[in-house]
């Protein structure tokens, strides 16, 4: 397990900059892939070539048959799978560290004399170094998830075409320099089949978590399925929300006629009163 120390320490830093599903994926990687591979699988396979026996004494026949049957050993194949699947996450970690470094320098400029002239403000991280997945960082996170899905799927398909998912106990081989079709036997095929199926199930779980995380990010960060906002206040800025003109009804017409008659009567009464006052002034003179 000492060989995995550097990779484990780097991936551990990514957990604080990941979503909840990303942290679960990281736990599956540590517990069920790296630890199982280092603790159990290596002891089960061991030096598998020495336990690969063919029923012939022809020199070089066993080596050629083993190389034809297993182009790459399962252990090395799974090691490559873990390294390749973890690489996009490590690239995302480098992007996060770069953004945190830039925004820390920006905070120093803002706190220095004359910092008020700086128009930009930190938008991805806070003073504690915790980032918020949005904007360019969201694009980087989604990109590394897509690459992990592609790489994980490619390794699952590759394992099927290289070995299949079951370790058979006997392999017929007719490669040169074998004088005829010989039968070669693998040690502990049942135990190795159990490990193969276990690693396959864990790889499928990791693939499912990556796909689930993509949909989770699209739904939460991009507001998937959110209802459009309705404008309740009518204004010139929202002409679509202005109410349509309402035609007057018969009741409105009666009210308007009554109001006109009252105004007309009040204006006539006012004119009569003015004429009386004018006549009284003339008689006094």
C-alpha cells in the first residue's frame, strides 16, 4: 500500500472541493479498489506465470501460451485502470489550486492600500479556501466527470475482450513453438473469478456514481426544471404582463351619464347665482 501513498494523498485533497456524490465516489475508490487491490488481489495472483502449467516439455511453449492468454495481467490492468480514472480528477485539482492561488493574490491586493481601485472580486473561493462549483469551475468539474465515464467504460469493455469475466481453469494453446495443441492450466481459477467479478461490480458502481453526479450537477447548478417567474407588477418593462383594454359596459354608461348631468346642473346653478350678484351690484350704484 505504500506505492499508493502519493495518489491517495492527492485524491484526498479533492474531497473538500467535490460534491457529496463525488466524496462517495472517492470513498469507493479508496476502500473497494485501492485497499482491496493492495491487500488481497496481489496475494491471490502473486507470480501467476510460475503457476501457469502446460502439458508439454517443449522449451518456450508455456511462456508463449501465457503471453497469448494474458497480454497483461489482471493486477497491472486494474492498476492502470485506477491511475487513468483518477487522472481527470487530479487535473481538476490542479485547476482548483490555481484558482485558489489567484483569488488569494486578489484578496491581498484588495486589502493593501489602494486596493479599492481593483474592480475584480473573488467569486470562486472564500477566505478558508473552500470553493464553490460554478462558472468555469463547473465546466471543469463536468469535463473531468465526462472523461472519467469514458475511461471507466473503455476499461470495462477492454477487460471483457481481453479476458472475459470468468477465469476458466484450462486454456488450449497451439502457438509456436508448441509441437501440437497443448492444454495449459491456471491455479485457483474460482478465487480469481471472485476477485474479477468484485472489481467489475466496483467499477460499475463508480461508473454509475459518475453518471449520477453529472445529472445532479446539471439539475442543481443549472436549475433543471425550475418554473419561470411570473411578473405580477405591470410596467412598461414588462409589456406582456400589461392588461388588455376593457370595453365599457351598460352600467358604466349609466354612471357616466348621471355624472355628466350632475356636472351640468351644478354649472347652470353657478351661472344663475353669478347673474343675481351682478344685478344686485348694478342696483346699488
